[in-house]
C-alpha cells in the first residue's frame, strides 16, 4: 500500500503520468506546470494513509482511503474559508464610498 508517481510519456505541454495509490494504478494526463502539485498530492495521500494505517491497523484499504479523503476535504474547505476575501472587499468598498463622500463635501 503506497503511492508513487512516475512520468510515462511527454506530449507537448502535457504529461501522461502513472500514479499508484494504495496499490492501484491510475493514468493521468496533466499539464507540465501541475507536476509538482501532483507529486505533493501523492505524497500527502501516502502520509495520511500511513498515519491512519498505524492508528487503525485492521481497517480495510477502502475505509482508509475514505478517511484520508474526508480529512483532506476538510482541510481544503478550511483553506477556502481562509482565502475568502469578500468580507474585506465589501468593507473596502464601503469605506471608499464614505471617503469619496467626505472628499466631495470638503471640495464644495
């Protein structure tokens, strides 16, 4: 049970790669600039699988993958919330409007 990645063939700006996750192979075609991200994703899956395998040694591989998927999804959602700038953008618009109104009053 491990995750590996290797480049099989290069085509223009895309790669066909072979990714092994929990003993099963998957062929993926990715952009060249995504290679490091894909390698890191495979590494994170491997690390999480190992952590869960140590903690729950008698759990089926499918269950381990489900737990890893859930944990990584939660982490992703937390990051999305952190990167949501809409409250700040709205406040900046509000303050800009107030400032413009103040400057208009001063110039009259």
